[in-house]
C-alpha cells in the first residue's frame, strides 16, 4: 500500500510538471524573442541612427593649411565614401576655386597625393589631394575635428547654386 501511494505521488507530480514546463517554455521563448528583437534594435540605434539623423546637413568647414585658416560653406554627405587608399583616411572634397589663391603650386605642397575615385559616369578618375593640418566641421551647434584631414581638390563646382563649396565626409564626425 505504501508503494501504491508513492506511485500516485510520482504520477501526479509527473502530470503537473509538463504544464509547468509548457509555461516555462513559453516564458523562456518569449524572453529569447524579446532579446532577439531588442538587441538588434538597440545596436542599430547606437551605431547607425546618428548617421541617418545627420544626413545631408549644411555647416561650415574650417581648413587649416600652410598656417592659414579657410572657412567654407559645406555639406555633410553621408553618401561620400571616398578614402585615401594608402592611409585609409576619409577625403573631404573642396572646390579648387575656393582655395586657388592660397594653394600656389599644388604638386609642391607638402602632403600632396593623387586620390583615385569612381563615380557615375567616371570609372577611373583621379583627384589631387592634400593633407591638411586639421579640418573642423561645425554643424547644428556641434564641432567635429580631424587632425591631418585630407581634402580632394575638385576642379569644378560642387553645387550649381553656390550653396556650398565643400563636401564633408561623414567619418569626420567620429570622435
């Protein structure tokens, strides 16, 4: 009889355990689902959302070159993916006309380099580039600085309306 009672206790325990187990599984899968969806959202927000918030902002670019400072109206363009191939540094584009009076002979400037690029309609282009002492971009009350920044000298107009004379690389915003 004692044996029969212990079988009942074991049986009733094993019958109630699957119900608890199902609830625990639902709770566990729910937690995994929340973690699986929240982690990518948080990762996206902390790593990429700022880039989309700053898409195509206007500001001012200060270029420090040969002991002089030049201030230009600039456009922050998140689509700019131009890097100098040897150093891997981002390249900001500047109209030649904006700097021609201070440049003298570009090829004799310190830090002169040729920067290959490709764009729509131009598969194998090359821009002259110069390493600056530093670049500072001001936009929406924020200041972003890059020491030894590289500028690519664009021979034409970057904007036909003259609203800006430089295109800032988005990596200049990384601190």
